[in-house]
């Protein structure tokens, strides 16, 4: 079963150790939009209603196409140059492997105006950009399709490819709230007769938020699992992240029974497979709070790791 993640907002900065970025041209769209950003013209592609932009990666100048890559999706929409309010827009990103749909991302943004503008649109500016990063094991047989979310205004889109080298976990982080710590046990494969242990998992439940005090800049990865109960197997689980009290994003995951037979130690609480996301902590000391979003959720367990590039 493919994993579907629905995000209202996703704010992320690039955190990989990478090679030079490469702008990718779509296979089926020549509606080029030149947007002036910081006195440099950037090439975007105009995405209209009832249209779809398609990207494949063969013959696009990618040197090591079978290596792991990150795809960076950048989108903006037009906004009045004198606007004092934000504008909502969004795209749906569909990912295919060997022409089989494997993942769908619904990305909705709420952005204010920026200094970005196009000579072809006098009197208008573009919003600040919405970003999304997708990691693919290989681009050789991969394809991406982008269309507007229902109700979204037309947008300008660009896709950037980077080869991912390595990253390594540096340390685990503990919350400043007095949440109980749990140990997750799991098997490496179905042939294992004994369990391995992973500590520093913390309960996120109804009326039990998790808060972390983190000094940036640094990269963190947060990993989540949900309890699995037969009556809730098809019930998505979700949580909200706030930075210094400001809403950052809502994360919704489809719980899939763990193939490693993961469970909480000394209990019969079986867990879903893990889901994870990365976030770039800006300079300074910040407070990050995770909130249980849906009263119908089963308990959620979170683990935070600090990452660094591996040279």
C-alpha cells in the first residue's frame, strides 16, 4: 500500500550534501515564465487549470541517473503588488515508478507577496515560494506529474534536481516536557527470532503535547509511528507542528502495519511502520511543539534526531 501524506503547509530548507543543482524542463509544457528574483531572471513554467505538467528524467543531462536524488518543487502564484494579505494556492504532485503511481502529495500554501515579478505581468508580483523536497532512490524509471489542487489559482512551477550523497544521524533529542519515554522493539526481517531496541520514543496523545527546545542552525528529522488497532487500521493519524507558537504544518499519514513487527517494549501495543520528515532549524533558540491533531487518533510515538552532512 502506498504511503499518502497530506500537508496544508510545508516549510523546509535544503539539508542534503549535494552536487550542483540542475533545473529540469518539463516534457509537455513550453509556457515559460521569466520571474525576476533578486535581479536575476528565473525560469518557471505556467500551470493552468485542467492542465498537467509532466517530468521524466532520461536525456535531461543528469550524470548519475541511477543514484539517489532529491527533487525540489518550487511554486508561486500571482498576487497584487500592493496586497497586504496572503494568498492560498496549491499543487498535487504524483510520483510514478515504471508507470505505476506510487505516491501523491497534496501541497497547499498560504503565502504573502514578495519582490518577485515578471515583465509580462505589469502591476502584479508573485508570492513567496512554496517548497517541497522529494527523495527518489533512482530517476531511471521515475516520472512526476503536477496539476493544480482543486480551487487553486494558476501557478508558476519549477523543478530542480540534486544528487544526494550521504547524511548521518548525530544525536537524538529529548523533549523539555515531562513525557514518558518508551522503547520500540522491532525485527530486522521476518527471519529474526529476537527483537532489536530503539529508545528515545515519546508519547504524543490527546492532551499530551511534546515540546522541544532546539538551538539552530541544525537539521532535525522527526520519526513517527502510530499504535495499530484492528478497528482503526484504515484511520489516518495526524499531528501539528508549531515553531515558537506559530503554525508550521499539519502532517497526516496512512498507518501501515510494520513489516518489522514493531511494538512498544513490555506491552502488546503493535505499531505502524515509521514515517519521517526533515526540518531545517533556523539560527537562534526555538521552541517546537507537536500537538495530537485528531481525537480519533490512536496514540502516536515520536522520535527526534539531529543530522549532519557526512563528508
